[in-house]
């Protein structure tokens, strides 16, 4: 009890954070923050459907398909490009 050091809770089981979150060690505790493409409190993170907002920033001539933590953009038939620009 004379010399105390912080325990890094993040070193074991991601600190109890979701597997889709980053564990950030703090003095005497830890914080959990959901990864990009996920929302929640860090302990529970759920996928965000990026396609629900502005077609996922895909081209207006593309199909947005939600994926876990992200999305894919595919140009519609008759168009070519990377899905962001068709």
C-alpha cells in the first residue's frame, strides 16, 4: 500500500469493452469507445447502417450496401467507377 501503480485494465479481455471498441487505460480505471462505424457506450457497440444517411456518401448512381462497421458502394448497371464517383 505504500507504492501503488496503475493496473492497465485494457490488457485483459479488452478491459470489458466490446470487441468493436477501443479500450483506453486511465488512472484507476478505463474508458471504452466504439470503433468507427459502430455506436453505443463502448461496452455494447452496434453496427451503424451508413446507407441510411445520404446513401452512405456513395454516388447517386450507385448502390450502397451496409457491412459490419462500414459500407460498400457499387455503381449501378450502365455506370462505371469506384462507387463514390460513377
